[in-house]
C-alpha cells in the first residue's frame, strides 16, 4: 500500500469512529497542549477538538478561579470562549515592551482589569480568587501599579502545614518546590488575557523585620518586570496562612511603574507577547538576570550621585575660599 493510500485509509478510519466515542473516551482525557496538537492533525479532529465543553473543563481543571461567575461571564464574551483564554494564558508570557513607554495608550485604557489567581501546593489548588481593578480612575493611573488580592486585615487559612524542619534553607526550598501560583490578568474590553506569573517561585526569603516568609513569582519583560509576592505566616510544623498576595511592576532602576504606564505595557503584552514554555530554571535565570541589571544600574546611579556630590562640595569649597580671601584681604 502506498503512503498516500495509507494516509487516506487512516483518515477514513478516524472518520468512521462515532464522535461521541472521541468526546467521551479520548478527547476529554487530554490536557490543553495535547488537545491543541490533536486539533492540527486533520480537519475532522479539528472540528471535534474545538468543542466548547472540552476547553471549559480543561480551564476549570487548570485554573479553578475561572469558575468564578465574574470570570466565567467575561470569558463567555471572548471569540472562542475558553479556548481563547487558554491560548492567551498558557504557557508563560514573553514580551519586550516598547522603550520608551508611550505616554498615552493608543486607545483609551479599559475601565477595568480582572485578575484570576490560583495558588497550588504540590500541584493541587488550595486557594482561588477573582477580583476586578478599576483602571480608569485618577488614583490608579497616577499611583504605582499595585494590585492586592486580599484585604489588608485578611488572613487566608490553608490546609497546609509548614515543613517539620528548623533548617531555614530547607524550609525555603520546600516552598520553592511545592508552592505554585497562576495570575491571569484579563482585559474585558479587548477580549485578551495573559498569565503574569512564573508559575514556580523564582525566589523565597524571610522578611528581615516581620520574619514572615515571602515567595516571589516574576515575569521579566526586558525593561520591566511583573512581580507577584505571596506572604505566608505560621509556625514550623503548624498551619500555614496566606496574609498577602500582591502584583506589582518595576523597571530596571527598581522603581515601581505607574498605573498609567503599566496599563499600556499590559495591553501591549496581551496583544503582542509570545506564549512559550518556560521551565523553572529558565524562569529563575531571567529573574536573576533582571536583578543583576537592576543592581548594576542602581550602583552606576549611586556612583554618579556621589561624583556629583563631590563636585558640588568642591565648588562650594572654592566659592567659600574666594569669599574668605575677599573678606580677609580685600582682593
């Protein structure tokens, strides 16, 4: 049998299988990337793989927060509903925003952005929440971009327990290896979304003042970086509580990006950013590289400031010496 005949025969075999068998016993067992690959195999499979309920179930299993009524109602307005949100949010975002950042967005900023956040422990979701952030008001546009998932006085209990260890490094490594996070930002106006989390932590540390544990997730974008910080409290061997989950954006000088500029960057990232698979080590490398650039720029700025201070002191001393000579000797 020739290859062409074999291909035709295989295609015919697939089409003879009843669609309900595919839907009930095969396609509903696939994850998102595998389902997307299957859709590109044949036109027949493409029709079966674009069924709405398949992508809705995949999104619900991957990101339980998308079951929230607010998120579900927003996703329903997308061109391909849950297939669109999966395509935008999986896997990691890779983007280089324009430099300098435009002072005004090409279109009016959206009235709001929606955040769908999920925290996982050992691969299982333990906390989910959806919030909306009003982005058209003056306080947001003229303040640093900062989105808090929890109220200032809120502490979220979790079924987790801190690792039974007094070794600080082992405790931090335990969180890095087991505590994952997804932060999907949704623009309801443009019907686009992006995942602003590295999924796996890029760093874990203990706060020098409060002694609380801070786990960081980051998505560097060349000149800026989105950082999600999860603050955990509790005692070793006891229950772990989440006290803070916040999203910020900083530039290479360590300054917080203002809300107006942040919205422009996020809109551009949703529209033009690439979605590519990024393992934990690569995400850490990108975070560390950004941190090195930030530190080098800060050190150059400090050296420049010290040099300017020295020049100012010398000029002031010269002026003082001239005044002293004039007053003392009349010259």
